[in-house]
C-alpha cells in the first residue's frame, strides 16, 4: 500500500522560499495512472489545491498561485517537491501531499499526514 | 474564492439522513468527489465517480450529481460522521481543480 510523507522546515521567514518534500513508499510514482498533488489548509480555513504533477514532470497550477508555485519530481528517489516563493504570513498553513487518479474524476485517494509551515520573522 | 459553493454548516440528529450539497458550473460537466476531514487529521476520500465508495467507507454514504449540483447523502448518520466535508471537482474551464469551501456536519 502506497504511503506519502511530507517533510520540510516548519518555519520560513517572510519573502523567502518554502520548499517541501513528499516521500512516497510502497509503490513507484513512475506511472501515468496517477499524478501527485499538494493541498494546503490555512488555520481554521478550507482546503486549497496548489497543483499537481505527473512523473514526466508535466505540472498544472491554479491561477491564484501562478508565478509563485512550482512542483518537481525525482523519480529514482520516489519523491516530489513543492516550491513556493516570496512567502507571506498568508502562506502559513498545514501542507498535504496526495495521490490523484486522473481516470477516476481526479479523486485524491491517498494523503500524507501533513506538515505545518509557519511564515514568521 | 471557490467556484464550488457549499453550505458552511449542517446538522443532523443521530440516525437520521442528511444531504450535503455542492454547487458550481463545472459540475455540469465533471463529477465531484467528496472528502471527510476530522480535526487534526488528513482528509479522507469518501466518494468519487458520482457514487463510488472507496474500500472501508460505510454504505450509509452515497453520492449523486444533477445539473450543477453534487450531493453527498448520509443515511442513518452516526456520531463518528461528525466532521468537515469538502467537495472537489474541475472548474468550468477544465484546467484546474478546486475544492468547495467545506461543510461542517454536526451530529446531534
């Protein structure tokens, strides 16, 4: 059974770049049957989709984050990454990685436990 | 702001039936999937492909789509169903995914 685990710095200074890693175990990410996504949740707020990426490197991002967000993938090490530039306090959130099924209405069927990121000086 | 609209809060008496709805133009063309999130936990997929439950999700959960509205129904709600529920689908342009704002379900 595939499992996802987020990791990264818990504290980032304003204007700096946030970088998170999602490590995948239990199966290879190198298949077009799935894509891999990041979702965040600000304190007390709802879920926000941040983008998804296929193992080929093809990625899609929401308009609200275009220009600041970038996803990448490391197939040999079964990891994918989130990079968010020019962070502000509004980027303080719980960040999740998830597996998406493009042939099943984009269902996110496996999630990591999430990692908390605080943006503060 | 999301193009998918959900009621912020809904309540149901224990054992009764409740329907949580999600409205958006994109739902005319794309099905929604539904996630349950309990405090301090990751979301869990509870419904996809209109009315398909992942393994382990009780059959009291069902889903449907009609026009621009997707619905998640819990028939015989249990105390453990108390949670936030989010719909997710593609937007009307089909290029992007989006979540609804979420519905907090209280089981009385």
